[in-house]
C-alpha cells in the first residue's frame, strides 16, 4: 500500500545523523554500503560496463564534496548522502503498484522488488536522488538502512548497525531512533543544531546533518580584505598550547 | 529531465485521442456533430487508436512491462495509478457508445449517455496525466499551476484539429467547428507562452544552499562529484539543453503547433471543399509535429533538484 502508515505516538523513526564537521571524504561509507548491499536485502547492485569506458552502476550512498565561501575564509565540506527515510516520502505515494512503502514500525522506506514495474516515477519524486534504477532487473532500488543488519540476530549486538555507520573511521555517521528525544542521535541533533536538507519541500527527512563547527575556521575576510574583529568566544591568539587547550575544551 | 520518446509519444497521442473522444462523446449526443455512421466509425477508430497506441507506448517505458496491470491498484495515493484506472474505465462506455453509433446509427438515449460518460472519463484521464507532472515538487518546471491547463488545452486543441479535418473529409456540415479550432489555438498559444514566461522568470525555492544546509560562510559550489562517470541520476535527471537550442525549438513549437495550423484552418474556412480538406489535413500534420516538439521540450527544459548535488546552484 503506497498510502503512508498512520502516525502513532512513540513510533520509532530510525535514521542517520551525519556530521559534516568531521567527515573527511574517504568514501569508506559508500564502499562499505556497496559491499554489503550488493549481496543484501536489495542486491545485487549491478555495475554496467565496469572495465570499459562509460562505466556506471548502482550505489545507495555517495560522497559529494562542496566548497563554501571565498579565499582564506573558504572551506571544503565532504557531504555523504543516502536515503533520508522521509516522514512524508512522495516517492512512496506516487508509486502506482504498492511496491514502494514506508514501514509503520520504524519508518524505513523500502521497495518490494517483486511487484515494482520500473516506471521510475519514484526516482522523479525524490528530491534527493536516493533511488537508482537497476537496468538489469528493470526495477528500482534504494538504501534499506541495512535492514538486514540492524535486526540481524546472527550478528553480535554491537554490529547491528548500518554498514556505512560501522565502517566510518572518524565516526561522522550515527544511527538511532530520532523520535526518542533521549536517544544519542536526538541529543546530538539538539546540541549541534542539526538540520534538514531542502526543508522547503516538506518531505520532512528523518536523517539529519550536523553543520560544520564555526570556531575551527579562520574568520571570514570582509569585502575590503580586512578580517572582522574576532567574537568574544574566539580562541585566544598567541600561545599555541592555550589555543590547543581551547580547541580541545570547546569540542 | 531526460525526454524518453515513449513518454513524449504517449502524452501527445493519448492527449489527442482522449480529447477527440471527449468531443465526440459530448458533441454527438447533443446533436452538434454529423450523425453519419462511416464518419462515426473513422472518428471513433482514430480516437481509440491514438489513446490505446499511447498507452501501449507508455508500457514500453517500464522496466517490467509484464507487471503493468499492477499499476491499477494504488489510485488512493498515486496520480499515475489514477491515470491508468481512468484510461481503462474510459474504454467501457466508449465501447458501448461506439457500437451504438457505428452499428446501430444512434447517439441518443443510453448510447448518448455512455458517450457523455466516456467524455467525462476522458477529461478525468487528461487531468490525471497533467497532475502526474504537476504533483512532483522536486521539478519546478512541472510543479506549477500552468501545467494542467496546458495539458488540457493542448489536448483539446489536437482533438479538435483532427475532428475538423475528418468533418471536411466527409464534406459534412459542422458549423462553428473551425472557429472553435481557432479559439483553441489562440488559447493554447497564450497558455504555452505564459508557461514559458513562468519558467523563465522564476526558479525553484530549493538552491544548493538549502540542498546541502551549507552557506553560512558564503557561496556554496561543488568541488568534486562523487564519481568520475555518469550514473542513473545524471542520465535520467541530468538532461541539459543549450539555451540556443531551447529558443529555436520553442520557435518551431510555436510555429508548427499554433501558427501554421491557425493559418491553414483559416484557409480551410475560406475555401472549403477539396482545398479546405487538404488545408485541414496539413493542419493535423503540422500540429502533430509541433505538439511533439512542445512535449519533448517540456521534459528537456525541466530541471530536478538532485542536480543541486551535481554542480547546479539553482534549478
């Protein structure tokens, strides 16, 4: 059924929190995702013409890199993106067959490949580009939030996390219940001012992005090329040890 | 958006076919159209063939065409499913109406009622087609109030141009038909112009800043794509058309879909007879070409928000 499940109080909203401050853009999450999911719930993830020109293939997670600002004030931000498991997923409601659905128990958005007709409308309806078409099987595929890991009783409890979260070498990715205000991920979002991607479209994504911390950066140069006065809570200049301690304490 | 020819053909052919069915189903029972059985047969056959041909073409767009029947199930939430349901439902009263008119020579009573019902269902189908596109929030060039009226009026225009040709071919008396064609051509020109003005002067509320939640330090731009080669998203949603070509194709669409058919319809109105029929036939050909170009552009000019993650700063 492609109508959305009725909202119930206390219902789980499983999702990811991605820290743009510490992602180093190593692409390990994308690779681990591909590795796990190629033989997982929604596998295979075919590659087309893999050793020739114009190679392309299915990935549920990709790392984009952006630059923000100009000159010395500019910074590079690595930006991993996978399905955001929205609360209002139009990819589900546009589906004509019922293949796309949102699970009532945890909010995970999935595709039932055995009834998907491959009309691609869901991929048009997703603003984030989370869905990819498998031209081999003629059906749409997407991130499952590693549903075959997080509930997998054959894995030890600490391994019951999405592959992208498990592999991240800098812990830039966190998995949890974003409906529970006391969960680690929810507290992280509150502390760091985590936000939504394209909130103006009203999809209410569950995954949150934590913004890069401001105090690590050189101040933004003003139009005249003169740096503005540092704010009161800026790190002390001069003593390197003091600066280091300040950085350490303000994490 | 990538302009898949199967969908371009589907929306133009089915649009014209359904609109023709709408006009026949409504016009014949009300006595506004000639009652000739051979005319009814050819006109209804063309309407059904255009509609069914378009639907078959759309099935070829699917990754799993053999499962197409499943698309009738989710009409509660999906405009695509509703379109499928209404298009098939249309054929039920349309068949009764066609049999009544063609084999029994009547368009009154129950047969006429079926005609009116078929017309209503055909209108609903065209509306659903428009809503499939108009409901997609990530595509600014589709998610706007001009899309549904354009689908509707361009469909009606195509249907009426075909009808005008058939009426002249049979040399039948249908007063005012050519005038309706001219009015519809003018309306379609105005609506398409308004649509193009809208997409030229506005852009999506989403930008690379809102897509990445970045921007506190100034301009946000892509540094590196996630990969060096293309992917499904770029193939499907990353279609780009140069401004120069866009403008040229818009001129072609304007000329072929509206201006030339208008001149030809005027000619057929003035001369009538054989010349009138030839002019009306050429109007059909020109409008068909023009509407295909227009529909191709409707896809080619549409930009998806996913491109904000691949270097676009606005869509």
